[in-house]
C-alpha cells in the first residue's frame, strides 16, 4: 500500500449525502477502499484486475447487493 496514506486523494460519490459511504483512492499499484465514517479503520486493496472484477460484480449485482441503495 501507499507508504504515506496522508498523501492519498480519497474520493466518494457525489451522491453520498451522509457520512455512511465508501471512499476510493489510488496509489501507485492499488485501488484502496475505506469506510468514510471510519477513515482510520481497515481498507480493502485491489490490484487492477481485482478492481475491474469488483466493479463488474457491483454493476451486475453478483455481489448480492439487491435492495442496497446505489
């Protein structure tokens, strides 16, 4: 992961009206995902192939997100 997490630019959806969203950042080799309500908590890390698979699953709802507001 990034050596200096403070230098990352974290982004969340413009549709996020609360602090209950996820944020995404990119370091040199990984896409990082964290909970905006707990930015010092754990993070998910994806390489390029993993990120593509993750996004494809979300878009096709393979992740079992039925009923989750997007």
